[in-house]
């Protein structure tokens, strides 16, 4: 239907270029990228870096092109007769009118199943939290003993041991041998991890293997290995494959190293760097000590300039004491002279006629003060008696004794009229002596 509508818009007679271009647009616009499986034939690796080949099976074939920036040039296993799977876009090479596939990705046939298994297990373990950053532990800065889990025949073992010896010689290494490839290798790797955790003799473990294909590294993509790494009480560094290789073990491990050598570099510090750091610290301490000594010497020189000989200090103190003694004597003489003058002045005043006059005046004032105090006391007493009599007149109990009563409702409010009451209200009536509780039976005016 779409093709018919498309060609209805075109002229009835088409040039070849127009036809091939229209068909190419139809292919590219309506056929999504697809995975196609087949056998490589007629492979040509051009000097430009592009690959040209035919992908065929028992009944059909199709031309393919893989441009330089897409092809896996380091892969030497791609050759005529190789069964491969390609992710390609269907196009038409307009210059020759040839239908072809533009290849985006290429991998050996059969790897698709492994990649699918890898993706499913990765998603499952990630959902369970085996990759969570909160579970990952920090590596010890200076491990007392290092454990290595790998094959005794692995080339990666020699690289790791050489790196450890070069960076920090003298650190004990314990090997937990386990095959890293082949049937049953995953269970043996997991067993070695559990044994290392149970023995608890190492501070950190290195799980390592050299590079290889996805089939070679598949033991490290098994669930049993992932769960053993997660349950290990000892931190684990995964150094499996090359930098571009990723396994399930890398995601579960406490730390992932791109290569086995990098894993060894991660677990131990470089002794040369440590020595250089120690030398820097020593220089810093020496410089700080030198500066402190120089500052102390300057302080001593300053204090020495301020220091005075004891005999000179004694002479200065003696002179100061003499000055204080002279000041004290002058002050004492002046004070004595002032007191003598005051005494003479008081004696003259007492011996004169003023003394008798002042004494008579004092006696007169004392008499007046006593009389004023008595009068004030009598006035205050009379005022107090008047207030007491007035208070007695205002005492409610005096009113009650005359036959009156105090009526209160249930809330304690005073009742002054029937408008505040209703039939059935309970009242409290306070009398001169005691109180009674009653109920309103009838209201009237």
C-alpha cells in the first residue's frame, strides 16, 4: 500500500537514478536495523580499512559492507567461512543497483545467546542488590597478607606476583588455586572464594585471569561465582580480562580493575611512592625543625637583651625602696600635721561658749521630737480604730447575723433576682452560721 502511494507521486517514466534512489529511501525508511546470521564469503579488507564480503547461508546470499570506523580490526578470527552475526541496515548501493547490508556490529555466531544470558543474569543480580555501592567495602591501605584466586598455570598469576614484588616486596601472598576456564571452573572458583573467607588469613583477595573471548571468561559470569563474591567476608578486587572486558564478577566485586596487573597495583601501594612521600615528610620536618630552632635562637637573643644583671637589679630595687621610704615619711609627717591641726581646732570650739549653746539647743530639740512622736502615734492609733470599726460594719457576716442570707447558683455566682433562675435549679444559701443546699420549686415576683 505504501509503495503504491509512493510511486503514484512519481512520473510514469523514471530515470534509473530516480528509481534506485526511491527504492533506497524506501528501504532505509521502513526496514529497521536487524541482526542477521550467516557465513562470511569473499572477504576483502581494503587498504582504506573498509571490509567487503558476502553473507550467505544454504539458500541465499547478500552483499555486506562494514566501514572502517565500524569494523573490529583487532579481531583476527574473522575470515572466510566464519559463521557470524551482524547488526545491519538494509540499503541499496545506487551506483550499481545492488542490494546490500551496511554492517554496524559484527560478532561470532553463537555469542548472541551468551550475551542474552549475561544481560538477564546481570539484571537479576542488580535487582537483588548484589551490585549496590553500599555493600562494597574499602580496601586496606597496607594489607598484611594478599590472597590470589586463579590458575597456577595462568600467565596473569606471574604478572600479578611480579607487580606485587616490585611495588611492595615482603608482603606474604597466599594462592588459592582454581581453574579459570572450562567445565566446572565456576564452582571451583566459588569454592576457592569461600575457603579464603573461612580461613580469614588474608586482608584482600585478587580474582584474576588474562584476556580472552566471552566463552573463555564465562566462568566469571556464572551466578555461583557472583554470590560467592557477595558473601565473602574479605574484600575482593576483580582483575579479569582486558580493559574492555566486563564480567558479572566485576560488578559484584568491591572494586574492579581493568587488568590483573592493575588489580595488583590497586591492592598494594608503590614502595617508591611511599619512600618518596617519606622523604618529602622528612624534608618538611627538617625544615620545620630548623625554622623552630632559628625562632628560638632569635627569642633567646631578644630575652638576653632584656636581661639585667642581678647586682644592677638589686641596686635599682634599693633605690626604689629609698624613694618609697622618703615618700612615706613625708606623707606621714603631713598627715600627722593635719590631725594635730584638727584636734586643736576641735579643742578651741569645745572650750568656747558655743558648746553650751549647742547642748541647750540639742536638749530642746530632743524634747520636741519626743512630743511629736507621741502625738503622731496617738493620731495613727485613732485612725486605725476608726478603720477597724468601719471594716466591722462592712463585714458580710454582720449583715447575715441580722437575718440576711447569701444565695449562689451551681456555678458559684451570686443570685440577685429570679431572672437568673429556673425551676429545678439547685442553690446554695449561706447563713450567719453554716449553709444549706436547696432546689427552686416555684418562681414569683
